């Protein structure tokens, strides 16, 4: 089956009621027909659900569907995207280990790696995603993982995943890719050699700003470690959120097509605007990693960033002048969203590190929604004016 068909037709078994749309299973636990069956399920001799912290039919459907779309064997869902990121680190690293990470990652991921992991005795070296030739200098004897984001949030930096995979295998590192911005519809990291794929399902996978969720994907033996971590520590996805996300996957392809076409049209319009200094979008020929985008992505994604003339005050004035676009911390919504990364998502990232990533005080991030492109452009045009 093609991507769009798998997203719609992979479903849990119907109940005796023969429902067309899979029902939600909002239960904390499951009953057994006998003490012997209960023992067999707990021991693994018999398959079956036990407790919704680690097994639930609604969650399992979402996991099965997302794994099929990513082209991998297995998936473990989590309560949020950051729970997925943290699980993808802590399930595979221990005290004394070292991680290499791209400097161009989401602000909260940067904080977890730079501030939280050291509290557990795990050290990190950040590398420039644009200078892969320098990555060898970051490798230590205790290096265990390479954590990357492509495209990155919010700078839209791209990394050649094929070359990153060669680097990781050369140094015996687990390759962990945050695929949130691209989604499995636009990019398949496993195809290029990723061992672990992480998602914030809160974003484009939900697509309407309703629920939170996350996921860790990969080979069965890899995801089993994530499963055990979630089972023990409890950052589990709720059955209701799993049901919403599974239904959302059915429309992911058609939504991403619209997100991408709107974003590309907006980026091309911004490039011609004399009030804009610089535009970042992977499928613009002016993007520094345009050739990489063409190689490993089918479309450019739904995020556009640009720098306006002026500084922080001008950025604030632009946001306050918008009439239709939403000002909110989310992205990947059906509604277009504007944000100012330097004062929000990357506020706690040291200014020196922000500037190295191109996150200036005048950088604006637009999560291009599903509205008519003319209305999106009109609102941004009047705000720039």
C-alpha cells in the first residue's frame, strides 16, 4: 500500500459491534479470564493488554500505523514530544557516556542535553551542522550517540543524513534523528541509516493543535529499550490522545501537501519583499542546503523563517500588527502561526549559541497553515507595512 492508503487502512481489529472507525479504549487496566491467563500474559507466554501505562489498543494502533509510515519495525508512543526526546536519550545512555549533538536543535532539546544529562553523568559536545568535517574532533572513547535535527527548529538547517549515517557507523554511534518538521511523509530517516527516529506528534502529526504526544521509532530491539523505559517511568500516551493522533494520520498527506505549497509560495513572495533581509526555506534555490533538501525530502515542509529589517522592537511590532495569524507556542497547526524564537522557544539558549545558529532578534518563524495563501500573504504584508 502507498503512504496515504496505509495511513487510512491500518486499524486495530473491530469489536463485536463492527464499527467502521476504531473506538477509543479509555481504561487504565484490563481483566483476565483466569489467574492462569493473567500469569501467562504477565510472563509473556500469551499476548494481551495488562495496564495502559504500557499497553493499550488505541495506543498500539497509533504506534503500528506510524511505524508503517516511517518504514521501520516498531514504535513506542509517549505523552509529549519532549518525553520522546528524553526517552530516546535516557533509554540508551548511562553515567559516563558521551553524546555528540547538533547545535541546531529545538531549545528544550538543547537544554536537556546541555543541562539535564550532565546531572546524570552524561557529557555532550555540540557540533556545527554545517561543518561535518569538524565532527571527528568531537568523538571521544565514550561517545555513544549522535543526535541531530533536520530540518532544524527554527533555523531550518539541513544535515545530509546519508553522510551522518556513515559518520555514526564509522564511530559506532547510535544515530538519533528528530524528524518532527519533515514528518514521515516528507522524509524517511531510516532510509538513510537512522537508528532512532523521534517525533513530537503534537505538531504536524496532530495538525490541529488539539493534543500532545510523541514517538520513538526504529528496529524492534531498539524500540524495546524505549518501551522498558516508558513502562518503568510512566511518560505514557493516553488512549484518547492516541485515538486522535491515529485519526490525524489519515489526513497527514493531504495536509502536508497544502502546508508545503503554501510555505513555498510564501517564501518566494518574502524573497521579493524589500522589508525582508533574508528568507530560509529548504526548497528555495537560495537555501544553503538546497541540494540536500532535494535529495532527502520530497517537499520543503510547512515552516518558513525570515529576518526583517530592524531589531527586537521591530520584530515585536510585526507580531503585534498581525490580524489573522495566531501568536502561540505551537506549530504544525491548520492555522498559520507566527513566533519570535529569540524571545520564546530559544529564550534560554545562550545568545552566543543562538547567533551562531542565525537566531537573531529580528528572526520570525511562520508555521504556514491551511488557509488560502492569498490571505496568509495579505496579513503578513500589512504587518510588514
